[in-house]
């Protein structure tokens, strides 16, 4: 038999996200107002930027240990213990190339080919592809706006079968901005424990919350099956620095560290030194105020158009907008809006096949641009 030059099955089956595709299309039209990526425009604090420069100037720019600088792991452990009232130590922490690598290495550590991972739709698009990259099968539990994008506990229980290995929960949720309440999360925790599953708790937006619903985490450091995923990207506006972390049982962190050695070796040390400084600061109050203002101004403008309605986010900087009454599906809506008005949004289809009647708007632009973009979008709909 002849050898064949052919891509792997995994490479053939993994898709690039529609969000990225629209971001790339937006880049080709010079005056586009781009609401596609969740990439904060606010700057990291000056002291964080200075810590990165200082690291370079001191020549502290070599590889670190695979799991990250000890100083940073210790500081993350302390920060987590302070916030979650837990009692973890640095061996429960791995520093990763963004929250994304934390998710990927976690999945790679626990998924065998054929295992199922449960996701709630609408989901953060990369979960799906990462699960496939690990040889697993994503299984979506579809949720609806009428139920605040939450499944019933019965639905969740019924989705678990002998192949189920893990559940991923993203709280607050991208793309809806929904914040799950304590009761719901406790019930999930119970399902996970009863069925010997892992729970990946993706909390990268946990400090960007506007509602009275207090953030609750299923992580408390006592359960071996809960892996906490977090990142400096959204909270400290450090997306391009590519730094995040996972917290979990030592045996999982050890496995992730071995995988890390073979994938990236370590997270860039410049970002690690900057993260040490970032941990000296809480999520800036003024940033929360700014996002809140952006959301409420955008919602005000969207309200003027009766063919759409926005799901009111309780957290994040996203708005998930129902466009059903426009008669357009999300792809053609997003395409036409971009071509006619030079406004880029992410089609709901990116977040699951059931969300073709939605678009996601990421409010990571200054307020004036947001108002201009929202007005253009309303204009576009009126002209349909
Ligand atoms: C839900 C969710 N998890 C994880 C990430 C990963 O972020 P990063 O890799 O930049 O830390 C993102 C980024 O958009 C996200 O929305």
C-alpha cells in the first residue's frame, strides 16, 4: 500500500469559528465597526505593563518551569484561597497559554477517544473543537431564552450516559451573559459527583457581573473532580498576553504539566511576570462601570427597534440579540450588515445550530463607536 500525503482526521474535522471568520472579513473593510471578538479595548493597568517591560529589560526572558513560575503559582493559589475560601497550594496550579490552553490541557488529561463531554448550548465555540481534538464527542444540551438559557436538571440527568466523562459550565456565560445561580450549580455538582464525572468550571468572566445575582462557583478546593479554569484575558484586559491557569487535583495538574512540556513548554515568562503584578489588583471598578454603561446604552438603542430583542446580560460584555422577526438567519444577517453598513457582529450559528435566530455583539469598543454601530444596525433592520 502506498503512503499518502494527507491531513489527519482530526485536522480535517476541526473547523475555524464563524466568529473568527467574521472578524477576518471585518478586517478587509477599513472603516468597519467590529463587534466580533471578545477582546477588551481597555488597557491593562500601567503597573502591569511596566512589570512586563521590566522583565524584558532585566533579561528575565528564558523558559520557566513547565507549570509556571513558582512565585506566580504561589500567588495564584493564595488569590484563589482568598476568593474561594479554599485551601489549595501551588501544586494545584498550572499556568497556561490563556484560559484556552487551560481548557485544552484539562480535556486532554481526562478524555479518551469516544468519551462524551456535555456542553450547554449556546456554548463558547472553542469547547466543541477542543473536545474533538482530544478524540471526544461533544454532546449539546440545548437551552432556550424562555428558560434563561438554563436546562432543567432532569434534562441534564438524562444526558448522562456510560460514555459521559465531563460537563463544561461557563459562568457567566459567553455568549448570553447569563449568570447561573447557586441552586443550579449545586445541582450540577451533585450530578457530577453521583456519576463520577469531571466538571470544568470556566470562570473567565467571573468579575464582570452587573446583576444582584452573586457569583457562585462549584469549586471549593475539596473535590478532586472539579477543575477551575481562569484567565487574565478579560479581567485584566490581557488577551494578547496569552496567560491563564487551571486549578485542580494534583494528579490532574501533574498530567497537564507533562502535556504542557510537549506542547508549549511554558507560558511566556514576560506574561507570567506581568500576571504576578496583575494579582496585586482587583478587577478595576471603573472598568466594570464602563462595561455596564456600554451595555445599558447599547440596550437603549436596540430597544428602539421592534424587530429584535436583546437578552439582558447579567455579566460579561456581550449581548445576545434575537433577530427572528427580521426574517433573516444569523449568517446572512451578519453578512449583509457588514457589507451594507460596515458593522461586524458574530452570527448566532457560531454558538450552536439552534441559535441561528441570534447574533452576538461584543462591546469591546469605546462608547461612541458602540452607539454609532448600534444605530447603524437599527437603520439596517429598518431598511430591510
Ligand atoms: C468562555 C471563554 N472561556 C475561555 C476563553 C479563553 O480566553 P483566553 O484564552 O484569552 O484566556 C474565552 C475567550 O473568549 C471565553 O469566552
